[in-house]
């Protein structure tokens, strides 16, 4: 047996072992990925001596790229939740565009403006709106609103920075964050809209929504603690002040941060290469400025204890993503040191399928097996990072293809699946018909958009 074939078989066994540890043994992903990384290191050319160094270096490289970005991204999201910005924006859109347009507007807004809010928290915030607005849209209104939440939250998570999975993919694959943001918008927003069009067309016949079987009662005891209403601040004037904060001002922190990131991506082409412009448009500085401005605004309408509590919850929620991203960086470093990167590069170049489709398939298989979008996307990126530059396509599209594949076929092994069911008051079959169908549509819809971009670049 050749060395290359043995290396491929060893890697396949290690990845299968990681999947078994997570799905069958119920091991935390952080342990499973670390065990897989260590086993791959000591059984390949990296060896016992080189594995600890590769693990440490890979972890540090990735966290150095994305740690600050994700941290202040989720802080910005937490401060937006404190000022009720999302709910107020949706209600303003409802007044302007009418009820029938709301699912589409929600899908676009969640996939572009509110990606800094961690996906679980965003679901908790948006589910009450979906339940309230759904009955106004007819007998299939709850299903339509559920599809909008899925198309918005999950698409934004993997495609549009500062969504934590998008930032992690960019960091693992070495994609400039401004580039990830712009290309993510090019793919993410059309994906959200097209997904909603197809989902709405499919509801009456293909999905066959039946409220009696697909919707269930929503007792308060079924809600996770984080979904229950936040305590009112001690000073009633603070709550009243929130309603008086102009909506344009409330949403300005995220618009400011995203505008600076986008400007940084365009600055080179526009010839704006000065030190000050480079500083202000650096993604780390842009996100920090947005978070700082959000803190100033939140301080005007909320108590200090409420703000500190929101930031504490946000930092807790982003911890697992940071650690998984770092360990996936360790996996990438071990793969590069083992020589597997060269073998995979040859395998990809000689494969019948286009490289981006193969990337999509790897992430899709990992998601079906592991049940977590973030873990699947990050693991796929960790495997592909050493060879991403040699696939013959822009690396940003490799990141987007990994995110696209990681959306495919969510099911009962996903914590988000059960949160979605509980918060929207659906049966298990209703959750499959909304969350699973809509997210799989988003996965399939986004792939040709990415392939078209690949052909055009």
C-alpha cells in the first residue's frame, strides 16, 4: 500500500472516529476534534514530537485572526438586543410594506443586518415576532415565518460577516474579512430571497402544511429559560427611553461597522491606501467602533446591570465557537505537517467534480453526520485550509462553499432544531417541514450562485 493511500485511509478513519464520538458516544465536539487531531498527528509524519507544536501553532494562528473579531461581534449583537433594535425594525417594515412582505424582509434583515447576534439568541428574539405575525398571513403563516427565520438566521451565520461561522471560515481559510463580507452579501441575500420564494411555492403542495398536525400548543414551560422575557429595568424611565430612541440611531452601530468593513474591502481599488483609512477600516477596529457606539447608545436607555448581563451571556455563547475554530486550526496544521495537504490537492485536481462542489459535499456530509452547522463548516474548513489556495478558485468561494454545504439537511441531532420547534410551537414533523426544508433549500440554492461567481472570477 502506497504512503499516500495509507495517509488518506488514516485520515478517513480519524474523521469517522470524530463523527462517532460526537454522535454515538455523545462526546463534546471540542474533545472529539482534539482527540482526532492528536491521533492524526501521532500516526502520520508529524509524529509524537511534532504534534504538540502543530496543535499549539494552528490554534494560535486561527484565534489570532478571528478571536477579537468574534468577541466584539457578539458584544455588538448583544447591545443591539438590549435596545430591541430588531423587533422595532421589523415593526417599522410592517407599517411601510405591509404584512405580506414581512417574511421576505425578515429573511433579508436577519441574513444581512443582524448577523452579529449569535444564532441561538437571534432565534429567541425573533420567534415571538414570528408567532405573532404568522396567523395574519393565513393558514400557513406560521410555517412561512418559520422558513423566514431559518433562511435569515442560518444564511447570515455562514455567509455574512460578522456572523460567527462566516468569521471562523474566513479566519481558517485566510480570507480577508471585508472580502468575506462583500461576497457573503452577494450570495447570502439572494439565497435568502430565492429560498423564501421556493419555500412559499412548496408549502401548499410539496410540503403540504397541516396546522392540526404540524403545529402544537406552546406552553411556557416548553420554552428554554433564555427565551423567557427579560426582567424590566428597575427605573421605568429606562424602558420608556428605549421606545424614544430613534430607530435610525438604534441601528446605526451595525451599519457603521459594516460600512467600514465594506470600505476597507474597496479602499485598495479606490486608491485610498492611507494609514488612517487602513486603521479605521480594519475589521477589528470597525467592529470595535460599532460595539463602542452601541454601548454608548445602550447606556442611554438601559441600566448598567442589564448591559453587563447581556454582554456576559454573549461572551459565554461565543466561547464554544472560538475553541472549535482554534482546534480546527490545529487540525489544519497537523494535516499540513503530515503531507496530507499534497495528497488532497492531487485528489481534488484529478476529481471529476468541480472543486467547489466537492467542498460543498464534504461540508454537507459532515453536517448530516454531526448535526451542527458551525462544527461542520469549521471542520470542513480545517481539513481544506492547507489546500485551499491550490484548488484553482478564489479562496473566498471555498469558504462560501463550505458554509453552503454545512446548511444541508438539519435534523434531530441539532440543538437548534429543538429550540426552533419549542420556540415556534411546532410538532417534530412541522419542524422538519419548515426548518429542515427551508435550510436545505438555502443550501441547494446558494451552491449555483457560488458556482456562477466562480465562473465569473
